[in-house]
C-alpha cells in the first residue's frame, strides 16, 4: 500500500501539472467566411497553422463558414478536415452575406478571443500575432485599417470607400476610419455583446464601434488576393452602403422632413407670383414653370417617400423575425 501511494504521488506530480497547463491555455478562434474560395482554403489553413506553431502557448480553432459557395469550396474544406486538426465548418443553405457568416461563426466559436479575417489572404496571416499581443495587453477590440490605398484597390473602389466613409461619418453617430477592415480580434465579452444585439443584416464594422469596449486601431497594407476573384460587385456595394447607413442613423428621415419643408416654403412663395402674373395677363407664359414645378416636386416626393420606405421596409423585415442565416450542414454538434 505504501508503494501504491508513492506511485500515486508520482503519477499526480506528472499528470496534474500537465493537465492544468492544458486547461489554462487560452484559446483563439479564427473565423473565415468563404464564398467561392476553392483555391485559397488549403493555403490559408497552412499559413495559419504555421503561425500557431510559433504561438504554442495557445490552443486554437479555425472555423470556415461556407456562405453558399457554388464551386468546390465545401468539398475542399471537408477534405482538409480529414487530414488536419483544429478545423470546423458551417455551411449555409445559400449566400447570406459575409456579416451573417461571421455571426454564425461567433455563435459556435469557443475561444477566449476571436479573430475574423478574409480567406483570400489579403489579410496577411502573420499579422495575427500583433492582434493577439495587443489583446493580451488588455485591448478588447483590435482591428486593422488600410494605411494607404495601393495598387490592389481600383480607383472606383477607392472613390467608393472614401465617399462611403464620409457619408457614414456625417450622418451617423459612429465614426469609421477610412479603410477600416474586417481583420480584427474580439474579446469573448465583445462577442457576447454582439450576439445579444439580434440585429437583422448586422453591419459589424459599425456595430463593433457601437458596443464600445477598449478598442485599438492598427494600420496594415492589404496584399493581392491569392486565388479567385472578389465577389463584391458595385451593385452589392451600394446595397451594403445603404444598409449600413440606415442601420445606424435616422438622420435621412430628418433630412426628408427638412427638404420637404424647404420646398413647401418655396412653393408657397411661388403662389403670389402665379396670382400676380394672372392679374397682369401674362399667365400663359407660366406653362413651362408649371411643368418644371410638377416634375421637380414629383421627384422630391418620390425621394422623400423612398427614404421613409427604406426604414419601413427594415422594420417590416425585422418584425418577421426570420433567422439571419440557415445552416445546411456543419461538423459542430
Ligand atoms: N465573402 C463571403 N460572403 C459574401 C462575400 C464575400 O463570405 O457574400 C467572403 C470572401 O470569401 C472573403 C471575404 O468575404 O473571404 C472578403 O471577400 P472579397 O475578397 O470578395 O472582398 P474584397 O476583398 O473585394 O473586399
Ligand atoms: Mg478580398
């Protein structure tokens, strides 16, 4: 009995510290939304894996969220999973958009911190280290923004994004840096707060600012896509921009009221002129101005109604309480 207890002590001395270290390891979850990224799956996995070989003090998981890809993205992910560790996947029934994909990943991720990045390698995996370092320094949100426009952003997209951030900053209360990216680390408390918002079509760049917490911005230089093509066409970008602005501000509604007021006032001024010209028998010359006025106010009415309609539509969609995404299959249980 003496020998067994001695043995027991030895066993404990070896196993318990190891287990404790294992359970004390902090865990980092990496979310990669993917839409038709078949060329990039294995490559980005290898890069991230190599990165974590140098960060052995962390446990990590990588979650691919297949946002309704129509190429071989999903089968390649499954193939990579059979050969490598640390990987999970969620696959949507159709395309629900990148932010919804991120939301699905946040819902399943179990890390103490969560990194979101693009899967096309425009967000260089080696920059992960700095995110983790700053998170360890106590920042609860650390995100990268484009330091300068470079050859990898076209003139149109440069103009688009400049204009978008200008408008966004003027008419909403969240101020976004020009070139703010979706490459970021979030503490698990921030993730909890974001998941609690239950917002339809979340715009995370704005929502993350909105929830607060200690935030740090770091500059980076995006590089060229590794494989495939960008899936954002101008039409989609306009839709996203309108969604982001109307999600964060009701100022356009106020604007509608002001514009309506100014032009009603102008038209009131116009009435005495119309009466005066009638009295002076020059009324027939007014035909042009009538047409112009009708056309102008008709357009104005449509614009104001359109703005109101946008918000009404949002309320309508949200009131239906539809899920933000539908999962077809996943290896989470
Ligand atoms: N993406 C997605 N759903 C979409 C559009 C894009 O999951 O509806 C993913 C895409 O696979 C990539 C990331 O979001 O990992 C960034 O997309 P992309 O490179 O097309 O955007 P860009 O770099 O041109 O802004
Ligand atoms: Mg890209």
